[in-house]
């Protein structure tokens, strides 16, 4: 599923270091910043695990050790309890 199917006027922009305005010694460097007309801005972090090089995303979600899951609703998402 594409993000465009779930958002209005979605845009992904490249990102550099983002500092917390209240705690400027804390920062992050996500791969991108996502904005749309229907939600608050979010960050994009892209991963390309070597262990998944020969499998589809859906196949990977069936592996309990993999960082993605398919909860109810059928949208692939990051496991909240993944270390």
C-alpha cells in the first residue's frame, strides 16, 4: 500500500539534523520529514535489512524477529516493541 492511499497532499522532504527546541542538546537525523493535510508532521526512517534481501515485505512480517508487522487493517507498520 502506498502512503498516498492514506493521506491527502502528502509530501516527503529530505532532512538533516533536527534539534528539540526545548532540549537543544537532543537531536535526531531522520531520512526525511513527512507532511500531509490530514496529520501532524512525522519522520521517515528507511531501512534495508540484508536478512530480507530475498523476501517480500509481506513475507518478512511473518518472521517474529523482523521489525515490521501487519496489524488489523492490513497496513504494514513498525513494531512498537521492536528493540
